[in-house]
């Protein structure tokens, strides 16, 4: 892990890094060592940076460090012809008013998850070796299939907040049954680009004994501000052991 | 309104009252005047008293007064032959493994809502005349059809937390579209006595621009403790104007 920049924003230290070929960002609060929240996002760190900084600052205010890495084939990373083709096929189907087929969803999401999960795990190895990171780890955000796979294969992740807002391959429904960590799933109820019934089916499939669904109005990027607070309280319960007063 | 008892529990003053033929209970915190939360329940104040006291104490800890009244034909109130018959018919259908028909749901719930709503409104008149009650009013609890009707017809109710755990007559789905106040709907996902799809359909039908669904595991009475905190924060936003920090 090589740090490539270091700046202090309001209340949070932001460091860009690269790990091998993968660029990422680490945000740490003034208190250390801090529990860590891995921030999932839909790809392209440049584009999502403002939203990620807002979430990182919200995490830091509650004493959490947070970090993210670029997704495979997104942002400044090399493209994949197969991924571009899958995206084009999906876009074409949706533009024609056709549903996304399971086949195109598999082609779009499964290689991404297969590639991204070991990168997130290598990032976790490197982050947990830093003195300013300590304690349990959470995952927060989309892509929900990535969050589900990480929850299954990565025992160092103790709790996850998943955004139900992307296509989910059939195979992930089976993996979902193997998830046992506490979950908070966010669903934007009237998100036109999202398959609500699929999201409800996935929530139903998740194996965790403690799982909570929060559904709100407002479209894909309209998650209400109070869900940020609810997310922090969820992670405070599961990463910091904050229990009923 | 005639008070029939007055005692100080830990942190909350509990007074039983009668309003005409209707018995009820008022809980007030030490701070006054306090905003008021009307506590819905499934009927029989004696049986539900411990759970209601726990909720009233939780309300009082956040500076809310709370109150409830007995449902028609429940607890110590006179019985209704028609209501008893509807309950017996429902019980018989469920015992035979048959679904609850819309006809029996209508017979069970509509007369109850028709009778209870004016009683709650008269209670509200009396409570708002007390010097220790002031500010906006919320409704929290089941029966969800009662909460929906109150939200439509009673402009003094500013926000409602509804428990989706009872049968809903078809007519109430139409009324649900007329609801405009902020809502938090609680659903126990794996509640065997509850129709999950009906609850999701009702949530979808509710007309409010701000509505949030919280679904949890754990059966009908297994609502997790942190939902009590979430409910208080919901009412703090809408009854006390607590906004983003």
C-alpha cells in the first residue's frame, strides 16, 4: 500500500493510496485506533468522490475510519471488453423497454464480483496493518452482490449495510442464504431503475438472524439524511458494542 | 375526562381516566407542556398494560406524553355480538387452514374503526385541554387500520408510527392513498400471523411523500429494542422539529 496524497479535510484525514494497480482512499478520524467501515460504491471514484467524502465525514464524526477502492474496469482502471459488452447489452435491452435477462445480469455482475472481492480482501489486509485502524470491520454500500459475497467469504467483516439498488445474479441468492452477520438493507421504494420485488426477495433470502430492511421514498440517490444516522447507530451496535442504554 | 387514579412510576406519572364510558391511561413526563403520542394497541388494557408502560416510559424519557384508551368491545367494555361472531368466524377459518376472506376482515375491522375513531378524537379534545399537554400529536401502534383512518380524518395528528400486523379491509387501501403525514411503518418480516404481502401493498398505497418501512425478524412481538429508539427519533423530527445536526 502506497500513499499518494495526504490532506486534512474538516474533521477527517483523507489519504489516496494504490495497492498494486488498484487506487483507493482512506479516511481516518482524529481518534485512533478506529474501527473500519469499507465503503462500497457503483464505480468511478472521481465521480462518486463528493458522496463518498460526505459518508466518510459522517463515519468519522462517530469515530469510524472508512476506506474504498476503485471497482475493476471503472474510473482510471483498464477497461474490460466483456464488461463493456455486458453494459451495452443491458443498456440496449432497457432502452427497448425489455427486462434485464438473468443471462446479461450474470455477465455484468459475476465477473465484477469475482475480480473485486480479492482486491477488497487485499485492501483489508493492508489497512488492518496500519496502527490507526483497529477493531471490527463493517461494509457499507452497493454493489449489493459484492457486499453479499464479502459477507460470506470474509470473516473479518462483522456487519454490513447494503444498498439494494443494482441487479443481482441468480447465484447470489444462494450465497445470500449463507450470510450470518447482522445486516441493515436500504431500499429506495420508488427507484425506477431498481427491481423492487428482486430486492425484497434478496432481503428474504439473506440468512442472518438479525436483518433489518429500511425502505424510503425518493428515487435512487434520494436516501434520506436520517438513514446516515441510522447506519452509524447500526455500526455502533455491531462494531463498537454500543448496547441499549 | 375524570381521573380515577394517579401514581408516579419511575420517571413517569400514570393516571387512569374515563371519558364517558371509555377507560384510558395518560402518562406524562416531568417536563410540561409535552407533545403527545397516542398509543395504539390490540385491545384489552389490562393485558397490554406492561408493554404500554414500557412504551410510555420510553416516550417520557424523550419528553413525550403518551395516552391510550380501551378499544370498543375489549377489556372491561361491553361486548358486541357482531364483533364476537366476526372473531369466531376468523378463528374458525384460520384453524381450518383457510385464508381470512375480505368479507370477514371487513366485518372484524370496519365497525371497530368506525366506533374507535370518534372515541380517540374525543380523547384528544380532552387531553389537549390539559395544561401538561402541548404541541403536536403523533399516533403510534396498531391497529394499523385505525391509525390510517385517524391519519386521514384527524388534522391534529402530525406523524404516525404504524405497526403492520393485523388484517386490513379493502376500503382502507383507498383511505391509505389520502394519508399525507410522515409515516414510519414497522413490519415483522417472519410474523406467521401476518400477511406480509398485504403489509407491503398497504405501505405502497400510503400517500405520504415521507414514508419509511422498517422490517425486522423475530415474530409478532419480537420488535427489536432499537426500533423504540428509532421511533423516538422519528417523532423528535416531526413533533419537536429536531433536524439534522
